[in-house]
């Protein structure tokens, strides 16, 4: 620096002119890997710095491709409760439904049969109640006559037995009526009202994923689902983890999830299930992580990747833009040691983590590293 100033002074003295800012834009010592830029140098406007920092980063991790699936614990495949003609379909594929919301209605002879069974059961109860009343009156009359020694005890026992049988018949009739009422309740029908349509309701809140009926169809199969509803408030992200890495994955551990649909964003989930068997073809184990989906932005069949983090440690990091390759194959950064002075540093770097790079040596936390203008400084130091 002193030598450079002496040269400038000598030139000014010999030529009879004063030094200009252009003569003092840069004074460098390439041999020591240091560049000094005076405050008035326009090059400073092209250089930006950021401090090295400490971040908690994984010490080891497993990255596996994955895709989003609906939570199997929150999927309902709704069949028809009775056979009949589909009267109306009240939803369409993609609709959001609430629990108990009507999905479709059915005109069914089974509904009329259930109503007839209820009417018959109610009539049986009425008859049984009348029989109990008569048997009770007969027993009371026989008991009174026996007390006055007007009849034999045998007739009292006969009346008592008839009363017991009448009460048992009443209990049986009441049980039949309760069973018919329960059947009507399951079908959503009101007792005593014929020509009602059976209403199929949603068993949970969610979205209609599949719908396979249209109004006017006759359906007698009560085992096949006609509507599939999934609660997408939580979704599963399924990945296939190689056999050699499955030891790093634990139930309940936190995982980071990246999706093709949302580049640059990282989401969080937790491992909810690890398969008990190994796929013999791919030598992988299925791992499923549960992720909250309150806004519905995660849709089944979306692709991405899962980062299974084994452990984390405090690590010095610098922005990825600060690290450049040296001519000998190593890595270097440029550190601003004081205003306008930039020093070339050889650094030992690790794996990249997002926008930052791990640095194990060469830079201390808080030191200012150049993130813009790196190639400019590299050219000055050649």
C-alpha cells in the first residue's frame, strides 16, 4: 500500500498534476490474497456481504421419493343401505360435504317393508298389553274369590300362570317393536309415514372423491360403494426407504417434505407408520408420514421427496452464493475483514442445505462473506 502511494506521488510530482480518483480505485496485493478498495471506488456498489451464521442442521439424513395419499383412516366408501331406484343425487365429484349431509335418496320397497314391520310390531304390542290387562283382571278376581273360599287354589294358580305368560308376550312384542324402530332409524325413516325415500348421508366431513351413481338407476347391490368420501384435513406422504437406511427412521420422528407442486418450500410431518414387511423386488420399506392439510393445498398423488432426519447439530453455514471453486479444485470464500478490505479464504465445506452450505473450517460465525461480486474479486486476485 505504501509502495503504491509512493508511485502515485512520484508520477504526480514528475508530471506536474495531482492524483485523481481513477488513480486510486484499487490497490491490491494478489500474492497475499487480499484486495483493498478505497471508499470512493465504484466497485463497492457491486459487492454485497452477509454474515456467516450458526444453524441446526441434520448430521445425517435419508432422502426418498414420495407421494401424497389420502389418510386411509379418514376414508369412507359409502354403499347403499337398501336396494331400489336412485331418486336424486345431491352431490358431485369434488364437492366438500359435512358430516350427516344428504348425498342421495332412494325409492326402495325395503323401506315400505320396514314400515309395515313396524306397524305390525306396534299392533302386537297393543294386543299384548290388552292380554296382560285381561290376565291381570282374571288373576285379581280369582284371588278375591279364593280369599272368600269360593274357588279352589288351583284356579288361582291357573290365572297367575296366564298372567305370567301374558307379561312375557308383552315383553316379546315390545322387543319386536324396538327392533323395527331401530331399523327405521338406521334407514332415516319416520314411523308410520309410508312412501318415504331413504336418504343416504355422509358419515364424515370431507370431499367427494368418487361418485358412481346417477338418478334413475336401479341398484340392488348393497355391498359395493357408490360414493367415496375422504377427510383431507390430514394426508399421508408415502415413501419407499431403502433397506440399508431404514434403521434411521423411527415412528413419531419429524420429517421434512418437499413437493414438486411447491418448489422451494419445505413442509413438516411426522412418521406415523413403518411397514412390517420388505418389498422383495425393490428392497425397500414403505414409510408413511402424516401431514396437516388445513387449507387443502396438498392433493392425493402429488409427488415429492421426504427427508428423514436422524439427528441435528449446530453448524457454521454461509450462503451458497458465497462459495466458489478454486483453481486447484478446493473451495474458497471472500471475507470482508474491514471496510473495503477483502480476504480470500480456503474453506472446508459439507453438504448443501437449501440456500446455505455447511462450513467446517475457514470462516467463523459473524464474519462477513461476499455473496454478490464474488467473481469480480476473484478476477482482481489473479
